[in-house]
């Protein structure tokens, strides 16, 4: 863990350009809550579209489909998705399902991640954590293959065959220890580690 602590601490030096971008991104996430239910739901749809693809494609797609996610039929959403997105049929269904279910969920409930996984089709632990971080709730780790590979290379975990919810929490606890050692939230830590692994800071 010592090497990763040094990496993160170097990236978050006071005059670091990376730190400036991370702090700006975290402020953007904090502002989503103030945007109301529509902006919160838009972020959920972004995470649905990012799953199994990339943040770049998710950003491009959510911008392209616009406000149709709020009142369009599943067929309307699918038609719009088809213009720029490969998995248009199944994700249109996910968005429509999410719209039906999301209004009954309280994002500030302590069990919100579990509720999202249980009730929203297409949302697993990673996607739920991604969504919650992106609306300003930063005590969740976003564990994808980039993060897993980084932790494996640093000897902090063994490469899992699959990431069950139980395994997800185990890895999250490793990241929580790293976050405490570097004085960051899990949400901030993810951005620093993502930068270290990919050279990018997205969302």
C-alpha cells in the first residue's frame, strides 16, 4: 500500500494540476443534488449507459438523447439511442424501468446502494456506487477492472474471478483504508487512481 499512498499523495500536491481537476470534478458532483430530481435521474441514466461501455460513450450518449429520458416512451428512447449507441434495445428498457422505480427511492437513505441494485435493472454495485459518487455522495468506491488491476499489481488483493457484492465490499474496504491514509474520500480516491491508471479524469 505504501507505493500507492505515495502515488496519490504526489498527485494531490497543493499546486498539482491533477488535484485542481479532481477538486473541480468533486464540486460538479456536489452540485447535482441542487439540480433537483431531473438532474439526479439524468445521472442515473448516464451510469446505466456507461455500464459495460465507457464513460466517454456514456457522456456522448446522454447528451445526444437529451430530455427524452424524462417523458419519452421506451420505443422513443430506443429510437434515439440507436442513432449513437450499440445496446439501444436493452438500455432503453433499463431507462424506462429506472424512471418507473426511481421516484420511490430516497438517495439519502443509508441503504440506497442496496436499494438501487435490488430495484433498478442494469444497476450493480459498481454502477450504483458510480451514480452515488456522481451526485455528491462520495463514500462509495467504484470498482472496475482498472482499479482491480491496479490493486492486484500493488499486492493489495488477489485478482477475483468474479466480483460478487460480498467481494465488492471487501475490495472497497481495502480502498477505504487507502483513502484514510491519503486523506481523501473514496470518491476522490477513485479519480486519482483512474488518472494513475488511464491518464484521464472523467466522471
